[in-house]
C-alpha cells in the first residue's frame, strides 16, 4: 500500500523548503505507516541523495525498486545516485529505462543527459537535454544543464545565451548564475564574469553553492594570472563542501606548478585523484608534474609513472570485433587534442603534407572542440580527419577500430586533452607515442616511443615501457611558420646585449636564476628579457625579481613581456642577441623558433630524454658550439657570445641558414625515414603474428 496523496504532497512541499528535520520526520512516518510502499522508500532515497549520503540513498532506492521494479521516478533517482558514486554505465541503463517508459518526461531526459555528461559523452548529453527542452522549454534546470554541455563542447556563446535565458526565467537559482560565470570565463569575458560574482551577496546559497561560487572565483583569478588570489578562493571553497573538490585541487596544483613549487603541486594532484570518480586527467597531471621533480633519479620517476599509469581507466577492447580485410595501404592514425594553434601542430603541418601516398593513408583523431586556421590546414592535409571530442571513450575506441587502423600514434603523452584511455584499450595492433611528452607513458599497451639516437641512450631503454623507435636524425620536424618574407631578421641592438628566455615559467629554477645572474654581472650593459603569459601574475614576477636581487641583479636589468600572436612573437626574437635556455628541462619549440629567427641558443647537455631536447636540436642544426657540458661552460659561452659569433663567422642570417639546412627542416626526407620505420615495425609485427 502506498502513502496517500495528502502525505505525498506534504513531503514534496517540504522538499522545497529548508525544514530538514520536519522533512525527515515526515518521511520516517511514511515508512512506518507504509513500509511496503515504493514511494515511501523513494522519498527516503531522495532525502539521502539531497544530502549526499549516497550509500544510504542507494539502499533506499533499491528497496523502492524491489517493491515496484518498473517505477520510473525511482529508476530516475537511482540513476542519479549511481552516477554520483561512479557507476556511470549502470546509471545510463536506468536513465534510459525512464525515457523509454515515459518518452514525454522532461526530467527523465535531464537525468539521462546528466549521466552522459558525467561520462564525458557530451554529444549524447546535448541530444538528451535538447529533447528535454523540446518537452519543457521553460525549465531553467534543463536549460542550465544543456548550457553546461555546450560549454564542454566548446560552444561558449551558445552556452552563455542559454544561461542568460535561464536566468530570465528564474533568477533565484544560484547554480545557473555560477555556470553563467564559468561560461563567460571560458569565453574570456572575465570582467563580466566577475561582475556577476560580485553580486553574489544577494544570492541565497547553501554550502554546495558557496563552494561552487568560491571555486569559480578561483578559476577566474587563475586564468587572469592572479595566483595568490586564486589559491585563496580555492582553499575557501574546500571549507564548504566536496562537490567541486577535484577541480579545485587540480586548480591549486596547476597554480603551484606555475609558481615552481612542484612538491605542493604533487600534493594537490594526489588529492584530485582521490576525489575524482573519473581519474584519468588527474593521473596524467600528476605524472606530468612528477616527471619534473627528480633531476637524476630516473628509476624513481619510471616506477612512479608505471604505478599511476596502471590506474588509468579505459574501455573494454573485447566488445568490438576487428575486421579482416585485404588493405593495400598502411592505415596510420594520429590521436591528439592539439590540432590547433599549439606547439604540437607546429611540428605536423609540413610533415603531414608529405605523408599520404600509394602505401600510406593518414587518419587524424582530434580530441578537442576548438578549431582555428591551423585546424583547417591540418584538415586539408590529413587523408581523414575526425573530431572525436564529446564522445565517450567507448565510442572513440569504436571509431578507430572500425577505421581498421594498423598503427596508432599518440601525440600527447600525459599532456592536456590526451587519449591515454584509448591507447590503454589497445585501439590498434601497433601503437606508438611521439612529440608531446619526452618521457615514458608508463603504458605497456604502447609498443614504441618515436625518438632518435640523442634522445634515449641504450642504457636508458630500461626506463621506458615502450621500445625506442629511433629515426635516422632528429625526431623533430619543424614546420615553416609562414612566408619567409613575413619573418625578416633584424639586428636591433647596438650598444646593449639582450639575453632572452621565452620558456614556461615552471622550468625556471633558482639555480638557473643564479647562473643567469652571473652572466649579467659579467657582461657589461646586458639585460635579460623574459617572455611568458605567466608574468601577468604580479606575485610570480615579484618572486623572480627577488631571486635576481639575491644574486645582486637590480630589477631594471630584467624585462618582462607577455605572449603575442605568433607572427609578432617570432619577430620578437629580433630583440634578442642570445637565448639562455633553461636546464635541466630545455626548450623544444622555443629553440626551433629561435634558430629559425637566427637567434643563438645557449643550451646544456642533459641526462635523459626530457633534458636533451635542446641538445638534440642544436646538434642537428650543426651548431654544437652553443652546446655546454656543464654550468661553467654555459657561463663561458654566454659571456663570450659576441666573440664566438665573430670567430666562427656566424650571424643571425647564417644561423637561420644552418637551421634551414638541418634534418629538422627537410620535411620530405624526414617523412620518408619516418614511414620507413613504420613499415619495418609493421613487417616485424606481421612476421611475429604469423
């Protein structure tokens, strides 16, 4: 027997209030009076779900479904609880049951969409929310969830418009305003976002809303390079609840990476792994940061990466049948989230234009929604280009398997927007990693790491789960940034020497600042120009100036600049007499860019792959006179750079010529060697397979 209509309405009305004790008492009365009523247990499950007591909620809802198996509202609520405890696939099954039985039930589609979105199946989520809106187009909650999905698909303007509509419908729901702030934030409308946040004193906030609000402040101040303020709000957010803890811990960790405090970053990345049901991004962030921690203990790094790589979640490969067909061409897949204005693409544009022929067919799998002019160039050059962002890992895997890829090449490693889950599922018979991450991925399912003789020494191969596939020359293939006439070399400095560094701030340690200070002290009328977006953070900039001051360098000697559009960024090298590379983690892209602009790069030899990228490029450009064995030699080369150039008859023009004549810029020759290596491993694979 079910509770009466009067009891049901009373409890439903109490759910709309903050009278928690009264609500709990009424639900307990209903259970005592109607212990075999499915609705009684549904209400108890709703109550526990509301207060995030998920185990109790799960038990109550299971009891409801045992009494009445085909009960749509209990199924919907149960799906929501399963989603929250990380049983995503099961939650989707129950949510589908609801919309199958009640195809005109908007809340059912809302729950289904939320389950899909939690699983990062954003296209399916978008479709489900859209169906819910078609049924109830003035429902602010469904509009809110649709807008969040649009944001995750990179459709920021659509998201903003939908959220503004939702606010017009009901301006008293804090979650909608907070999500509007996040969408404005993603669209880089920071001032507008902060203006809305600053009105939050008038909002009615529970602990969960307060936590989300403070996290939103943290995200915005992080993006606007106010890291101390960002950390302040992140830490305050943690005091109010755990609904956004994973993203907050990730934000804190990223801030500490930028501030060069890797130990604190590691601490917070570990916490983000603990708090997130979908751990892969958190694990990759941890691995990326850990690889920068220990300068000499390669075995310790290797063991830690392997340990965490084992925890990467992945879809089941066995669900999909592999087709057997007589293919004439080798199908090579390239998977990445960086097919846009990004350093990885700077090494692909000219490479891929030489790739496809009668023996090879290329496939690009793009794991990001953002597209720009670089994306369009790559679309034109790849044989096949598929955007897989917004799909579940299972659907991504299915697409690659159905394309019958022979060799799948990951271009990200553990960097942002990676597809380590797909690589771990073994989407192709042979798999390799290249370009994005100069370290082992820790995945046994990746067969090869594409490198060269300089990158990985024979006695270092034991620190890689992948087998090194060594190219004849450098593993770099740098693309022309544009027409040479747009990048004319000029010597702008007459009476001064300006050293420069355009690297990520996380690479600049106090040891480096000490050595750079010695150089500035020994070279008359010299300055150091540092360029990075991170220098917009006043505290970070001040911290670096303090370190220089400790080494007797006044702040007037240090020039800070921010990133620019790429053409202006490259022309910025005309201000620089010599680049002082970071160590032990040198520049890769920045070294290629500097040499293309004819600017000498003083770099140092390293002890592992991640430390040898500068050495690699300098050697292949036949410019080893800029390569130092140790700090003293680095100092000597920097101090005597003018004499070295004069003695060796080098100018910016001749440095560019040397770089242009290097293997790194001989795209057709590079591609032939690359494809030859792929053919050799495919032949070996088939020989072993037979």
